[in-house]
């Protein structure tokens, strides 16, 4: 019994030893498999590291433009102080601050007693001149009738004297001739008197027209449509004529045109060559958070020596009366613009002396150094005039460690875009 138990113990020990050996063998096999797998991954990593990844973008066609933004203040297209032509008292004032008026609209009326009296005198002078003309016409008619009678008498006597000598005395013929000549002289004098009376009448009428014109200046009207931005006079105030330098004349109101504004901007010398009359301009008013269309209307065609800028004016229409004088505005002018041209990001360009190149990835995945000619260049993109075709891939990532002909792995990346700097 003890011998049988001992044999059983030995068999159990052998099985345990065998299982331990099997487990160790499996562990060795698994370890070898893991080492083999790890070695394969390392080889793969090393293979991947041998091919550099570069960021690329394609040559595409797009529209490019260069712009410049200049700041200034909106001013009315026209703004004037309205003065009186003749001195007088303000009798009526029909406008005030903010009143919108049309061209020719009555804004104020002056009281000028001296001119009112002078108009009455002028009318009386015209009436007297008319009476003098009438009297002269009657006198001329009387002289004409007397002349006709005397001239007929002389003609008859002279005819008898010549046809029947001795029938009429020479003295009678001479007396008739003298009366005929005297009557003719009276007709001439009457005609001259009539013409003088008519001239006097014309002068009286001209004086009335002159004085009436002066009196019409008592009506202060709007020279153009706009808005009253200042009122200087009050009812009953005495305003002096705005044409003399001896007195300090006071205007009645200030009138500003509000349907059209002008934006005066100083264009830097470097951009003068791009400015043309009629060019569209975007006028942004920050305080209104709105943009209005405008256009280059005029410029001085010279560069100021002190600022190296050119005086340029942009007309901005204001049909809804949203704009007011003095608002700060930003004018964006388009200097150059081209449609549907091949472009590359400016970060893809390499500049060496007077040569411009780009790195491209060809169809075989290899790097090539390509010379290009550029055209219009903005802050983000450049026009490719020659050297590249649409769809080719250019490298935009770091190119410091690349070599010509090197195999790389291309990866499309987004291109950063920059806004054009404003010229203030």
C-alpha cells in the first residue's frame, strides 16, 4: 500500500514537470512571435520615415485684385452761407435747423422800406414819361397837319407861277415857301421831342426794372436743394448786404447739399498710376455699419510735395438722406483686377536674386525645382504667367530639407489667406 502510494506520487510529479516544460515552450514561441512582430513594425516605421510628407496645394484659376483702403470724412458736395444782396430787416424766416428745401424755395423775406418807396417813385416817373410821350405825339400830329396844309399851298402857287407867269406874284410864292419850310422844321422838332419823351420813358422803365430786381433780393431763395445746417439770423434782425467789404455782413443761413456727398481722399504716390475717373469705390461708414457705392469723380493730377499724395474725390449719392456731413468713412479702391488666371499661394514662391521658383511634386511623387514668371501679386496669391499648368501640385510647407528629385508623400493642406493692409 505504501509502495503503490509512492508510485502514484512519482507519476504525478512527472506530469507536473511535463506540463511546466510545455508552458515554457509555448512562452518561448509567443515571445519569439512578439519579437518578430515588433521587428516588422519597426521596419515599417523606418520605411515610412524614409518618405517625407509635404503639404501641397494645386495650381487653380481664380480672380485676383489689389485694393487700397483710405479714410476721410464725408463732406457735402456743395455748402454755402446764404447772404442778403441788399441790407434790410428780417421780416419772415421760413426755415430752421434741419429744414429740407428745394432749389428756388423761399427761405426768408427782408423788409427794405427805401426800395419800396423807390419803386413807387419809379412808377410815378413812368406815368409822367408816358404822359410826355402822349403830349409829344399830339404835338407832332399838329405840326404834321400844319405842314401838310402849308406845303400843299406852296405847291399850288408855285405850279401856277410856273405855268402862267404873271398871274401870281413872286412875293406870294416866296411867302408860301417860307411857311412850308418853317412847318417842316416844326415837324422835325416835334419828332425829336417825341423820341426824347420815348427815351425818357424807356429810362424810367429800366430804372423800375433795376429797382425791382434789387427789391426781389429781399426774397432769399435756395440756390440748390439741400438742408439748412445753420441759422444765423432771427426775426427783426438787421442784416447787411453781403457785397461790401466795409461792413461785416452776417449770413442768414448755411445750406448744404444732402443728396450728394464727396469724399476727399489722399492717394499715396505709389498708387497714383492706378487711379482713373469713373472707377467704382466701396465707401464703408463704420458708424452706420453700411457700405455705399461711389466712384472716382475727379482728381488733381498732381502730387503734393509735402504729403506725397494726390487729391482725389469720390462722389457718393445719398438718395435716402442716410448720410450726414462729417461722418467718418473708409473708401476701398480697386487698383488692379484680373479674371480667371492661374494662381499659387505666395508662400509657395522662392525668390533668389531676380529668379522666382517653386517646388512641385510630379506624378512620380518626386520633388522638382521649377522656374516661374509671376504677374499680379496680392497678399495671399500670385498670378503664374508661365512655368506652371493648372492642376499641378506645389509645395507650400517647409522646404528647407528637400532635395531636387527626392521622393515625398504629398498631402493637401489649407492655405492661409491674408487681408491687404490698409493705407491710412
